[in-house]
C-alpha cells in the first residue's frame, strides 16, 4: 500500500462519505497543463448523492430526488458464438421485464446520458425512451438516428446531439460533455466501428452488429457545490480534453488488456488523482443481473492494486460494495 493511502478498513460497507475534498490539494498538473477555473467542489461530509450500478457501464445517479441514467443496459442477452467470440448476428433481445425490475417505471429519470451506441450501452435506451416519453437523452448523432430508426416518439427533438464541449444545466445538475475514444483491442481497432448519419429511416436494427460505436463521449455531472462525477463508457480518453479537470469521483473501465499507452496512470494523473475511483464494465454482459461472472473479482483485484500503486490517497470501493443495483453513497 502506498504510504499516503488510507487503509481499506476506513471504508464502510455502503458509504463513501468522508473526505470528498482535499484529494487534489497540492497535486501538480502534468507538464504543460493549464489549470482550469475552479468549479464547484464537494463539501466535507455527506454530499447527499447516490450511485447505483446497473451492470456493464450503466449507473443511476440520484440527488434530491433527481435521477440521471448513464448507459442504462440491463437486458444482458446472449452475444457470443459457440467459440466465445462476439457474434454480430446475435439478435437484439431487449427484456422489458428485466428493465422494469431494475429501473421501475415509477421512478423515471430526468435525463439519460449515452456514451456510445454499442448494444451493451444503448440497446435498452429506445425502450426506456418509449416508456418515458418526456425524458431527454444526450448522445451522438448516431444515438439520435438509432432512436429514429426505432420509431421512438419525438426522437428527433428528444435526443440532444453532442460532440464534446457542451456544458448544459439540466435536471438540476451541470452536465459537461467531452469528446472521448473507445477502448482498443490489444492488436488495435475496436468492435463495430462506424456511424449512422442522417438519411432515410431504414428498418429498426435487429442484431447487435447493427449497433455501431457511433463515436464516444464522456460526461462530467455536477451537483452544484456538492459532488462531481466523471462517467466513462469505454476504456480510453483524450488527454487534452481533461486538462485541469478535477472530479470528485471517476467511473473507470479497468481495460487491463488495452494497448493504450499508460492508460490508468495517465487518466488519473490528468484528473488530479480523484478521491474516489469506481471500476465498472468489468462484469460479464450476459449473466443474469446480480451475477458479475467468473472473471470479475480477478479483474477488480488487479485494478485496485494498480490504483493503490499509483497512490495519492485515491480510494476504490470494496468488491462487496460493487454489486449490481447496490448503492454507493457519497
């Protein structure tokens, strides 16, 4: 354990309350970086914000009764062929009952954020938009066009097309949008690249291969004066986008196999070593919700060890806290 890191026993099982400020005090910016004007910082003590992991990259952020959903995908249908490879011909099999259990219709979101449009991030979004006809969605042009292809009512106006650089006050929170990148395969490239541009509306997509990446975004969601959370939907980033950014919490894809140079140390350094580092997207995609799959704990252990080695007092939740639908309290 790094000398300036607090022992694991300082964590409670469900609460991440203490010390939301001060994590970045005295931390130097990377060479050549310029500090951005200070944004709202969380006060000492409880910020009154909860994060609920929906599996894969998905989260529900709750504050003062307001709800923001990020990459909400809970259907978890099969996607592999007999050889264990991603099969682009696998059908999109949205499970309304599973979605309704995890995200009850009586607790609608105020906003949905979409990082990119691969099936394990976007497949449930058209159903959720149909179920909640007033909700707004932030995403790429591809997200908008996929919603149109799915005949979502009002999709053309309800999906706010973002490219990175947007800073919007909506649903009682500040949302900053950043251009980002998708995780690379060890040999380079990634699954199902491409975009869907405006044009005639073809039939709704029927297979996972039709949900292409469509560019990738990340989002900083700030409850003013209390807490800021940076949501990543993939294991890559554009370093210059984050210069001077100082979130209290960062959601990270462990991406142990990524060929991206010095991925985790660079990310945490450019963000000023956030107080809380929460791994996501390390569970299986097709096990029932509640089952992280056989490899999850090993991936988590490797990730936590890497964060501890970097040090700077950054905290990773205990593995037992990272259950599907469990809440992390800040």
